[in-house]
């Protein structure tokens, strides 16, 4: 992964996934284990503050695909 830059804004999970009720760390961990490795990498990097284009460069794909990965991951979390 790309080294984290000083002062980079870190996103919290609540901004990525709409909260319908309280989510425990166990639920989040279980969800992360179930999703595709590239989706998991994209989610973790996004939450660490990386931009989609930076994630795409790290994964060797396009920014639009990272956007799709994040949407799919969130959808799977909500449906779980």
C-alpha cells in the first residue's frame, strides 16, 4: 500500500456505511472477512483516508472500479 501521508483525513466507518442500528466490531470484522480481498483492501485504504484514485493505482485498476468495489462492499454489509 501507499505510505500514509501526514495530516491525511481519516474517514470513519459511519460515513461509509449508513447505520441502521449499532454495529459491533465483531460484525464488521466478520463482514470484512467475507468480502473479496480487493474490496477489503479498498475499504481499508478508503477508511485510512486514501482517495479512490490512489487505491486504484495500488490495486492496478481504474478509479471507477474502486468506486464500484466500495458500493458492492457497502451493499453486502447492509444485506448481511
